C-alpha cells in the first residue's frame, strides 16, 4: 500500500478520479519529518488498509492540498485525523468553504516542515496556482498537475485525441498545452522554475505520471524548456 521512495518518503497509489469524463490515476506522498510527524501530500481516498499503513509510520500532522484541484479526499482525512493541520493553495478556500483550513501555502515553508521540505508557488497560471515541494532528505521534487504523462491507450475516443493534442500522451512527461497557454505571467512562472531547478533534485514525483528516479534535475529542465525566454 505504501511503497518506500527514498529516505523518509513513501508513495501510495489511489483510485481513479474522473473529471469531465477523463480518468486520472491518483497518488499521495507521505513524508516523515524529523520530529516523527507525517506530512501527507495530495491525500488520496483513505481506505482502512492505507490508514493502518500510515498510522504505522507516525502521527499525521499536516495535510497538503497542493493546488485548487486536488482536494477530493481531504474531508475523509480530516475526519480520520482531526488534529492534523490542513494547508491549502490560493483559491481553494473559496472553492471549498466546507473545509476547515489551518494555513495558506506560500513560498516560505511552514514552521512544521521548514528545513526539511522546501517549496515554491508557481504563479501566473489561470487554471491553478500549484505549490511544488522539494524533500531534501530524499532529493525528491514533487509536482501535482504541472507535469503529466499517460500511456497511449489510457484514453479512448475523442478524449484520446484531446489528450494527444494536449501533450498528455507525449513520449515523455510534459507540461500539458492547456497549462502552457494558461500561463499569462510567464515571468512569474520562470522565476518559480528557476528556484525549482536550483534544488539538487535526484527524483521527481508527479500526481499523474510515473515517478522519475534518476537525473531529476535534467528531467525538470526538459519539461519546462518551452518556458525559456
């Protein structure tokens, strides 16, 4: 259920989420902080088995909604872990007024994970403002929707055509065309990517693409080559 991905980081695959008829696999990352608390990025559907595996690692203290679209299963985690703090990105407070938020994700890490996990807001996009994280101990950079990749037969019918045109089924993970077009402030985006590329990334986790386990920094540079001035 939880697979080790490096020192003090685990990944779990979740159920399929359907958005506008498009099927998206889901993935969460669980990071154990030096004080033993757990940082749960992009919570997936919480099953009994997953809860037992998470509880065996430590106490859930931080729930992370990394952009305004990854929030479908947060309610279940809040009910299961009422003492955990929910941290969200710009726009989600207005979208999910039924949730109890404890903090807004900014460019500076929250005190609970500062020094262990770095982060940057990728601003200037009309679709969403995504927070990208870097787990120092494992050398892992974590994206949500900004980089995606699906197999050539994952989608069918007209959705397969849309996915191909959107670069979702390109030969390697790419920033989908819809996100590229939605970057109305490319200067802000470039500043964020420059910070990301300064991290000593070895591995990359994405919500909707297979993890990258080597040469992560070069992989990110290729994915954002279109953003160069």
